[in-house]
């Protein structure tokens, strides 16, 4: 049985990976996990599964190919599925496979940043989203993983930057995509300061790209929140920065993820501790839905 069969790859992934010339992954020393804000419990697991000659052959086969595949898109800023879904219960090597992919791409990402004159401070603040996301996944008992998989390829391809409170994804048509990490209150002051950083950042480091506005697509922009939260709340003050675009998509999954940290707990099993959680639950129990809306602000 070959590696693709042992991994149980779909015909699409088999075909795709067969056509990729593998690279020899260059992993940094594990000490880098500190700089990536990886918490001790996650770091211990990652170290325990670290790629070695004892690694299952099929994982080594896959690592060289996935690193090549994602690495070939250095400088890209679109969404990218980095590789096939893997079982996560077979040990830390399987569980953290995509963390090793991230680590193997770190040197290239840092070199890309340096070529663009991006400060080390911004590089490491951006790349340390790894540790934040691993901690979220741990709190969610592994349910956060599917979100991480595509998300973290943006950071190591130079597609996204964390500038103060907010993250900015280079995007098309003169518009940045704005993201809100889970890093404390979303105060107006912190948002203003971040936008102040973003305006000159992209002009300076990506002079061939021109950004006049930023868009945000999020549950945070559902106008229904105004029925429940006080006008002075950070969430509503954030909303008021944006011009809402028509249309929306169901955001109940997003709300479960970002507000309750679960995708599997039934409504009756959820405990509401904050005013937002109480609002979300009351609304859902009354048969209401939440929407992901897109808003645009001028830079
Ligand atoms: C964006 C975020 C920082 C806003 O939090 P905030 O600054 O505390 O917002 P507000 O001050 O407006 O909060 C109003 C109330 O809602 C609560 N609240 C806000 N966001 C919450 C969340 N994600 N989960 C649970 N409660 C939340 C606050 O604790 C506060 O409750 P209280 O009145 O009982 O004290 C927070 O929602 C968050 O960390 N979200 C995760 C990341 C995210 O959703 N990103 C967007 C992805 S599309």
C-alpha cells in the first residue's frame, strides 16, 4: 500500500499531491514555540510529536508535499486549503501535522516579510496567532481545528498582518479584509490605533497594491445585536464604523464558535454568563437566527 492509500486520501488529493515535487522540510528549533505564543500544554504535545526518522512514513511523505504546496503560494492572500483532513486521535504527530507545516514555512515567511521591510515586531505579532488559535482549539476540545486549517496558511504566506488590535488580509480590488482576533476588549481606542497603523503599512510595504477601504464580514456586524446590547458597547461602536452591504448569510455556526466556543453542545446545554450570551440564547430560543453581514469602511 502506498502512502496516499495509507492516508486514505480522496482521489482528488491523491492526484493533486502526486503532482507536487516534495521539499525537505526545514523545521526551526522547538524553542520558537515561545515566540509563537504557544502555551506550555500545547508546546509539550507539539514537541512530543516533532517530525523525526521515527515518524510514520506516510506523514513524512505528506509533510514534504504539503509544505511544497503551500510554500509555492508564498505572497498569496486568498483562502487556501493546505491539505487533506487527517485523523487527530492517532497521537501528537498526527494531531499537530499542520502545526509542523506552519513551522516549516516560518523561515520563508520571515524572509518574505524582511524583503518587504516589515518589522520583526509585526512579523512575530502576526505569526504568534498560532499559539492563540491552538489555545482556542484546546478550550474547544478540538472543535476549533477546522477553522484553523485554512486560516493559518494566510500568516505563513504573507497574506495577513496583525497591526495592533486588528488583523488585515491583503485582498483584491483595493480593499483589505479586516479580521478581529480574540485578544481582549474591542475598544474604540484600540481600533482607531490599529487603523492608524494600517493606513501607512500597506502603502509602504506593498506599494504595488492600493487599498482605499477595508471590509469585514462577520457575525459582529449583525444589526440585530442593537436590539440587545447598549449603544455604548464595544460591539455596537465597532458596527457603526461600517457601511453595511446588502445581503447576509446564516451565522449561527460562527456565533456558536465565537461566543460559546462549541459546535456540538445543544442549546439547552449552553450556559450564558455574559449579556451577549444571554442575548444570543434568547434570540435563538425565540426561533430567531443570526446573520453574517459585510461592512465597508474607508481607510
Ligand atoms: C470582538 C470581541 C473582542 C468583543 O468583545 P467586547 O469588547 O467585550 O465587546 P462588548 O464590550 O461590546 O461586549 C458586550 C457584552 O458582550 C459580552 N461579549 C462580547 N463578546 C463576547 C463573546 N465573544 N463571547 C461571550 N461574550 C461576549 C461582553 O463580555 C459584554 O458582556 P457583559 O455586558 O455581561 O459584561 C469579542 O466578541 C471576541 O473576542 N470575539 C472573538 C473573535 C471574533 O468573534 N472575531 C470575529 C470573527 S468573524
